[in-house]
């Protein structure tokens, strides 16, 4: 379908109304200034009450709907514009978050005009902004009515699962055409890898450098030097839809990782995650922990093997630490125990 000027359409519509109605509606919907005005501000400008403004708007909308129904030829351009919006909504699953619908229509610069037409068309149903949802429009009233209970079920699902899920996985548990509800939610967000999860989860919506570093290490599944972490964060920021681009300095990353117990320094500048079973502390602390958890007696070879799982150091460093008699005793059979 040829591109439609929503602005031309709405301004032609307003010309059908008495001058006062035309001015009040243009201001209320922001059709000239592109900024919708409150009932209060429009009333002050025309020296009438906010209730009278509301009445004039309702009268104007009612008059336009009646004229459109009785004078089809005269309002052909309006019918085409409404048809274009309806087609776009239907192609998106019959429901779409308001700002995303404007993107689909390629009409961000004509936003107030599109929203006026949506208000005018009786085939469109609006869910106003709430604590749970961004404003969205639907072609079926039941889609608006079922939004809140479905949203509660989705939140419960994620709270129980405790990890992101793909659109396909969610649709297996709930229903088809779930995408429009996920997009409209204020509490559910799409992560960089296309999965959905709670907005509060760092792996879905990393807010600071530490969360981004945590996500990078989770994705890689192996320890990284802080310079590698910084490089990965820079690449990650390019695909994070909710992330503001910030310069990523390796030394800043290093300083942030040191402060966060989620990260464990396992070698010179190399970090892993504590939830991988890595323990914080020095090499000596690691050896002591290994001995405590393995019956307090182990061979040097086994101690070296286990320590290297925790720390990226040379074997000689582990042997050197074992020689500290303030902490470790070497038995006659060559095994080591903790000094009591």
C-alpha cells in the first residue's frame, strides 16, 4: 500500500468541525504542536473548565464518527488511513505496544496524528499505561482484558524458572502470539540473545559494568583476563537494547571486578565466577580449603591438581605454598595435612 500522510488526513478531518471544536481537539491531541495538552491546560487557554474540554472532545469525536459512517466518499482518505493502521496491527498479532506500532507504521514523526486516528476508530482498543504495561493497542477487546491475568502468570513462570526463556518455549506453556504481551510488559524484557526474562535480572538487563562483566563470563563459560572482559563488554553494549553506550576501560573493569564477590581472581588479572565453585582468597587459602573438604590428608600431586582447578598459577607456586609449615605438615608418606 502507498505511504499515507497521517498528518494530512487528521488536519482534513478537523476542518469538518466548528472552529472552537477544531482548536480544542488540535491542542488536546497535539495535532499542530505535536505535544498533547492536558484538559487543564486546554481549558485555561480557552477560559473553560476541564470538564467542558472533555465534553468538546467527545462531541468532536462523535461528530466525526457519524460523518464518516454516513459520508463514505468524503472521508475516503480517512478510511484508507484507518485501514493502514488496522493492517499493521493485524500483521503484528492484532496487538502492539504503542511506540513499536508507530515504528511499524514508519510514523514516529506523525505520532500524535496516528494516535488521534486510533482514538477515532472504534475498531481499536487501548490499554493505557499502568504499573505493569506500556500503552498498547489491540483489535480485540478480549486481548486487553486478558493482558493482566496473563502477565501475572508469566511473572510467576519466570520467578519459578529463575532463568530466561525463548519465545517458542513460552508459547508452549501459554499460547501463540505471546510476543505482543511480552513486548508490552514493563517487568519482562528481551535479552541480548533473544530470550525473555525479568527486567531485574542482570543477565537480561545488566545495569552497570559489573553486571555486564558477569554476563560476559557467563556467556564465555571460562575465566578471562580483565582486558578480555573489557573487550567483550564493549561488543556486548552494541547489542544491548536497554544499555547506554559507555566507554569500557580495562583498568576500570579490573577495579570493579575486585570489589564484587561474584568474581574470583584466579591468576594475574584473570577472573572467574564464584558460582563456578571458585573460592576467593590466596593460593594458600585455596589449599587449606581443599584439605578441609577432602578429609584433611592429600598427596602433593592431588593437591596440585585440585588447586589448578581453582587458580591459574604455576605448579611451583603451589609447591612453594605447601612448604609453609605454619599452615601445612608433610607426613612421612609424602601426604600433606593442615597444621592444627
